[in-house]
């Protein structure tokens, strides 16, 4: 139950406005849910009384199958849990605690860019998602994301430019304003 609750904290923190540290620690579904399943199986095996030889063999086969599937899955989850490749990171000139980040989150060759604003410092850093730009989403290819004024972010993609205004106190971005390029 503790592993499941920790994972739920990570899912909540992964949403826009969530704490970055909590997301990095607890948004690990395969590892946390897998740990919960392993602990449940161990507790069942410890309390289980084997009455026949066939029940012992069946339990051993089930445990071997669980380990054979669980270990490679956990190793793959660790290998691919990076969260993307950082492309760009720029601090707001008027607020050094507001940082614009661009991350390539694609699992394939075609890039998919996630643009976020990080606000705060230390343990209280929050992330605010501005959007995800991909080649196939109809908004055109991603070109750049920049601070273009005090508390203003402009994302340029294909034929469209999207402008966000960032609240100077909370760091929360406003709804986007799309302008043809």
C-alpha cells in the first residue's frame, strides 16, 4: 500500500503545477507497483503452508516466472525513465527563479518537444506545462521558445507563434494566445 500511495503522489506531481522533486522521486510506476507486487507475493509465500509436493512445485514455478518477467521489466524501466533529453534552458532576465525549459520527450527519431516553466527554488520548484509540439500535430515543426519580454514567453512553431504571459508571483502561465506568423 505504501508503494501504491507513493506512486499516486508521483502521478499528482507530474501534472502541471506539481512539485518537480516529488515527480522525480515517485513517478516510477513500474518500480513502485512492482515493489508492491513483490512484497505481496513474499508475504503470501511466508504465510502459505504447503500441504503437498505439487503445491510447492507450483509456487516455485510461479515465483520463477515472476522473477523472469519482473527483473527485465524493472531494468528497462530504469533505463528509459530519463524523462527526455534537455534541449534548451533559459532563465527569465527579470525573475531568475523562473526558468523556461525545452525537452525532447520522443521515444522515436522524430522529435517531440515539451515546453515548461520551472518556478521557485530548491524543494519547492514547480513545473508548469506550456505544451507539447510534434511534427504530426498540425501546429507545424517546433522552432524555438524564448523569453520575449518581462514575464512573456513566445513559442515559435511552423506557421504559428504562441504567446504566454507568466504571473510574476506564482509563475503560473496564462492561457496561450496564438498568432499567425
